[in-house]
C-alpha cells in the first residue's frame, strides 16, 4: 500500500495499515510531528524514536533537515530477507516533501541485544555458534553488513539468563542501513571489516581471546573455508579502536542506546 502526494511518499506494509491509522501515523509528516513519538537518540544526521501503543511499540528512524539516508535501510532489510536472514519487521518507509526520509519497524518483542545479554551474565559460548553461523550465511549470500557488532545480533530472550543458557538461541540481525552486496573487486576487504567489527565489539565484555578464536573458527567452518584472515582481522580491530576513540571524543553522546546502554556505532 502506498500513499503519495507531491514529491514525498509513504509506503506501508498492508498488514500494518490499520495499526498506523489507529496510532495517528497517517502520512509522512505525521511521522515527524506526532506528539507522542519519543526521541531517545539524536545525532547530527538522524533521530531514533519510539511510539508506544496499546499493543506494543513501533521504532522510528528519521532524517534531520539537510540529511538523507534513513529510508535506505529498507533496501538492506530486503536484501537480508531475500537471503533468508531473519531481521526486523518492516512497517513503513517514506520521505517527507522536504526530502527527509523515515523508516518504521515493529518491535522485536521477546528478543534482546546479545551484547546486553553477555554483559548481564550470559556466557558468550551460548551465542558463539549461532552468531558465527549467521555471519557466515550473510557472506555466503554475497552480502556484507558494515556494522556487524555483537549488539546488532538480537537473541530470543524471553527466558532468564540462566534458562537461556540451556535453550536454543534464535538470532535476528539488526540495523541493516549499510547492508549491501559484496563488490566483485576485493570482497575480502569488506569481509575482514565485518569480522573485525564483531571481534572488536566483544573486547569490553567477559569474552576471552580463546572464545574469539573459536568464533572465527566456527565462522570459517560454516563457510567451508580455512581461517587465514586472523592477521588482517586483528589489524583492522586496532584501526577500529583508534577510530572509535576519536569518534567518542568528538561526539560522546552519539552511541547512547535506547536503554542507556553504550553500543559501538
């Protein structure tokens, strides 16, 4: 379903049309002006927001004036879906008449940020195989994420940390705004970057070097390749650390997440 008028547009997934009408998100401008939308993160180029309703929560990303790019996340999500990779449910996307884009997704009720789970006491070993296999599936499908941090792997977590450690782990890959097809030229460079981002994101957590090595071995096994990239990955991890430190100095509020947790970004 699509509502258009003038240069902007509003594309709505049919099954969410009635919900969006009921909560007052009736057109593109309402996504920017609705009084009950709560902004929990505001950076130079965009805002992350939520809108709670009687049956749950909607997540909204929207461009700030003069910036573009939020609605490109839908393209990344569709690439993941086509590859059979579980990701966030698309509700709607569009662009206001002034060029600001927006994207609305449904809440992943029952799932939790894997970084938060590990920080809260869940053994990384419990997530090791599932996350490594998902990363391998991404690359086997000819895609790269470019923000492949642990916090973007959401695990089914309706159980307590203790119970979850004994149950099957269902993983959803989040934040598809930079997902793209691997270029034919030097694809290894981008694969190394994805893997280095994941390894870097575990460094502030109770994850050992041995566990990181097992994760990379599980990834290689799932892809049917030898793990010959460790040196390049470690070098890239060091580069990411330098870049991230500089980014935090320039903008210490950039990485604040919805629950007050700090995530790599």
